[in-house]
């Protein structure tokens, strides 16, 4: 196992961390398989993984309880254990201890190595401030219930920087992979946090599994490489190559996955990728990018639209068409998602823009606001033609540009 610097924390962290959100489930019911999960968690720790990440909602609420059992018999002391305050359930300050105490009980431990605010965004960060939750974190730290404070993040770079600058965090968990260097916290955010001595934990290194199943064109490029790697290994090595990264989380659901990822981790290193490797990764990213029709990052800078168009949602639905293919099995679900957007003035929500692409009047007010320089009215016209009027997507986009 490779170990890495862990921000300002005195712990030699394993390059690979176990994300306990995708534990083995039983065949018939989508429930966590208790025995298999305990065996798997201990197997991963025996393979020298020493960082474990969980959350209140993981495994439909079972993850923390399973971990509580798995970490008996001396395993607790071997790992840096993190769980998260479920921000979406917190309504008042007192809720902080309601959840923390229950989580300590489920995990059968007296302390957490770190406690995170789960999934901070502009709105949930507002809640952190309004309910004085940082003070609660400090208090819990003084009581010895938690050792370090952090947060996981889902929003844009300006929000990330605002949160980073607000408090002396020990850890920050962000989404990052070779496709997502310019979205969410971005590569700039990764560096920003690292420069402040914060340990940066990476989630979604394989983009929710998308980078594990590359299109044919990408596979051909991988086959030509001097260093033969699996698609998952390419994705993981890219992240470990970054000096600012502390630990990379993987939701490993089987011993096979643990073995493969542990082997990848032992071959990892900072700045260890060759020029050829880096060029290959750029080519792979380019191929994936081609399958994204509109490069919208959902930053919402273009919103609100005076005509009530939900601009990022319209583009998100269209991009799903590209991922699944025009005749993909998801078409029904995509159509249903598009139909949820308002298509008549009567259904337009005055408080929240929910209009579909047909509402665009081409006023151009959004044009200068888009950091991705998307010609929003032009693209919305295509969305309306394809998803609203049922036109063939290939009339507007080249889906097979290889
Ligand atoms: S151009 Fe269309 S999407 Fe942009 S602000 Fe005007 S009406 Fe809204
Ligand atoms: S269209 Fe541009 S400004 Fe609007 S959400 Fe997408 S990337 Fe942001």
C-alpha cells in the first residue's frame, strides 16, 4: 500500500480509502448483506486500507451499523473513521447531537476521527451558519467526541472557496476525476484547499462508474498504450498523480474490487504518470467530452431566465440522451424527465423557473453570463426540436463522431 501526506493531520493515510456506501447487498432485496459486508470491510483493512468513509444515509441507513460490528476485535484502532452530519435532516441546532450521538452508537465507538457536514452547497452552508453548527463541531471536539472537522461538497468553485475561507477545516471531500477537473470544486479548488493545509479526500474518481465502461474509441486508445491498464486503473492513477490529493475513495462491493484497487494503489505515486500516459488521459477525456452535447456545468450563473426557462435542467436532459444513445433503454425515463418541465404558461412556477426550452424568447440576456460560452438560445432551440417536437437528434448533433 502507498501512504500519503494527510494535510496537517498526523496520520499516514492509505492512498486508497473505503467508501462504505456500496456494500454488498442481498440478491433478492436491495438490503445490505450484513455478514458479507463485515467480511469485506475487515478484508479491506487487512489489505492496509486505513481510511473509512460512511454517512447516515449510506446503505439505506445500514452502513454505520454494519461498520460498528465490523470494527470490533481491534479493527477500530486501525482506521481513520469518518461519518457525516445529514444536513438535509437537520432543522435546528439541537439536531447536531441527536445525529452525532446516534451515529457514535451505531458505529459502536466513543469518538470519530472526523465528522463532516454532508454535501455542503450554497444553501446547506447557509444553514451551517444560521444554526451555529461550527460551534457545535468545536464543542464536540472539546468533549473528545470528534477529532477533526470537515465537509463534503457539491456546488461550484466560488462557493467552495467561500466555505474553505470560513473556517480552519482539517478535511474537505470533493468530486474529482479526469472528466471533472472543471466542474464542482474544480482543479483550482483542489489546489486552493491543499495550499491551506487541508487534507483533500476524493470521491467519484471513476465518475460514478462511467469511466469504467468506456466507448469503443476510448478502448482502442487504451490498447495502444505502452502501459497496459484497465479503464478503472487509468481513472485512479490520474487522481493519485495529483500532489494535492490525500486519499481516494472507492465504493468497493467485492473482494475482487478490493484486490484490483489495492494493486492500483500500490502502483500509484505523485507525478508518476509519463508524458505518454498524460496524453492518453487527455485523449480519453476528449472522447468522453464529445459524448456531452452541451458543456453545461449547471453553475446556474445564467439563471434566472426572465421567461422562466430552467436552462441547466434542459441541457442536463439533453446530455442524458447522448450518454444513453438515441435508442437507449433510458429514452422513456428521459422523456419523463423532460415532461416534468412546464410546457405552458399556466404550469410555469413563478417562484422557481421550471420552463422547458420552448419558453426561450431569444432575448439574449443569459448569453454573457455563461462561463462556458454556450450559445444558450441556440442550444435551447435544439432541445425544443429534439425533446419537445420529437426531431431526430442526428439532425442536430453528430453522435458518432469517431
Ligand atoms: S435567451 Fe432564452 S434562455 Fe436566455 S434569458 Fe432569454 S429567454 Fe431566457
Ligand atoms: S448554461 Fe452556462 S451559465 Fe447556465 S448553468 Fe450551464 S454552464 Fe452555467
